[in-house]
C-alpha cells in the first residue's frame, strides 16, 4: 500500500466526514478510492465514446455480432490502465 498526504479545503473534509458518518463509507480512504474508481470508469466510457465516434466518422459499416462486441470489449480492457 502507498500513502499520500493531501491538503483539502475545510468544506471538502467536512463532506467526506459526513459521508463516513452517514455510513456510506467506513473511512476517508474508502471514499477516495471509490471516487477514483468512478473517475476511471468515467474516463473509460469517454474512450469508448471517442472510439465509437471515430468509427462512425470513418463511415465504416460493421455487423455488430456477439463476437464483434466481445472483441470490442476485450480490446478496450487491453487498453485501460490497471484498476486500483
């Protein structure tokens, strides 16, 4: 495990504390890890959308079979950075 020291505005720290108090997260670490994971998912979706737009702009027609979708998913997984 790696440790990181960060400085937060008081309002951000208070928000994290409220999330922990409400039971959504057990610790600030869990909250920040979940936040990072959501950001990674958001960026992955952006990449998929960019790839789809690029394909559509090429005016290339493909038959979207189950095998084609599986290959697209695998290609995307291969391009993504490792998850936390």
